C-alpha cells in the first residue's frame, strides 16, 4: 500500500483533531420505520474506514454522515481499531518501503531520472511486469507495487 504508515499516522492525527468539541455529539434521528434518514453507529463508521483502507483511500472521514454522529473519542477509538487490525500489514509495507528507499538512494541521479521518465512514459504496470519477467517471477505484484511507489514518492 502506498505510504501506509504515513497515511495511517495522518489518519490518526486527523482523527484527534476532527471534532472541535469532544463533549458534543451530533444528533441522530431515532430509528423509526418511517424514517428516511438512516442512523449510523461505530460499526458503520468502522466499515467505511475499512472499505476506504482496502481501496487505498485512507483519509479522515469524521465529517462523513456515517461517522459524524460519533464523539471525537468514539471516532478516535474506531480509527485505532482499524489501524490495530492492520498493524502487521502497515509494518510490512513500512519495512518494504525502507528497502525500496535504500535501493533508490543507492542509484545515481541520472539513472533515477531515466527510471522516472520510463515509468511515466510506459506506466507502472508495464515496467513492473518487465522487471518481474527479467527475474523470472511469474507474479509481478511486488514489482508493480515498487514501481508505483517510486512513481508516487520519488518521481
């Protein structure tokens, strides 16, 4: 995942600043069979955060109708649960990014520019697949992730 550790930290920081008054709770309509406005709780907010995370769209959703009814503390707790559930994935991604950063930093500036030009011209999927083909790797998933990381973070 792209900048997973940074995004997770940013999401948690945004969560702590999301509500101006932690004592107030947005009013939610009482559930009735005639109510056209849905009511949401912590489980709905968590599901939204999980979907966003799966889609690599990590951002603060405290003002979303699904999460707006939560207090600041409730929202922070839900965000914490999502991040805790993804801890292994976050740490694995962060560790992989360190390795990729070291490889990038060991490459001279002219070569880095050539790599960026190639990725921008041909696309991350094509370049990643070619890298996998060169090493005999049948699954180019990791190579494509690395090339996307270089494109998003280094180029």
